[in-house]
C-alpha cells in the first residue's frame, strides 16, 4: 500500500515484485514477522525446563505459565498478521472499492497500534518474570532462549510502532489528496442541479423561456380554416 492511492481509478494496476520487496512497508512487515518467530520459537523450544526438585517441565520465566503462554500467543498472532497484511499489500491495487481500501488501511492502523502496546506488555512481563527467576540448572540451560525472547520482544515494539506510523501516513495521504473518491458518496443536497440546455449552471435563462408581453398577435383562427361568407 506504499504510495498507493485509495482512488478506484488505479485499481487493477500491476505490481512490480522487485519494487514491492524494496518498499519500507514490506521490509518492516518482514522484520516484524521474523522477530515474532524468534520470540515464540524460543519459548516453545527452550522455554520449558525442569527444576532441581521436579522433573516436570515448567515455564522458564519464574515457572509462570502465563508468561510463556502470553509470549507464544502474541508472537504467533503477530506472525499471522504480518503474513496477512503482506498479502493485502501485494493485492491492494486489485481492490476496486474505495471504501474497502479505506477500511483496510484503518484496520492496519488500528491493529499495528494495538499490537505495539501488546508487545510492550510482553516485554515488561517477560523481563520482570525473568528477573524473579531463581538460579537453577534449567534456568542456566534455557537462559539464552529467555533473553532472546525478551530482546526480540523489545525489537518487536519498535517494528510495530514503525508500522503504525506508516499506516497513519498512508491514511493522512489518502485524506489530504482527496483520494477517497468523491463519486462514492452521496451528493451534497445543498448543491445546485447541473445545468441542461437551454439552462446554464442550474439557472434558467429568462431570455429563452420568456418573451416580451403582447409582442405577438395571437391568431384565433385555426390554420387552414376559412370563415364562411353569409
């Protein structure tokens, strides 16, 4: 959607894959998707360890199952969202409806802003629980994975904030350039009706429809009728 208008006049335009891959919007989505994979992948692979006292696997973040579940859920949903919006960016020019384009940009803006906040919560939550995690053999073995999840949660905040800014810029660009096509909306009831011949600008021409009074003599006898002589 980078540099594309909301106007339906450009619908159906071909997308250059090389140009699409170089767009800042595309690069940010790819980075955000990679960061999310690192977060939930690290927790799934090495985020559950056993303690010295029990062979049962527990969440490495202070044995708080909520921390691991939250990190996995946020990361997985973020990856799916990045994939979805990448596909929408690719086919954005094929969307003929101006209203659908506007809705998509608004959804992108709202989701990116909301996920920025959720990543901020994830970073604070995981970092806090990791500080409270007691030293153990399991914590030492999975420490790199825990720190990676925390670090890439922070990087995810930056990437999603950048995506939010880009979505806001696209929305403002579409509004400022009047790219929400005006022909899609109801006409202004206060606007005058378009002129039709022999009118001009919606105002009747008095010269056309009026003639000076008594300027013509009315012929009361029908044409072709002769009054009989008596």
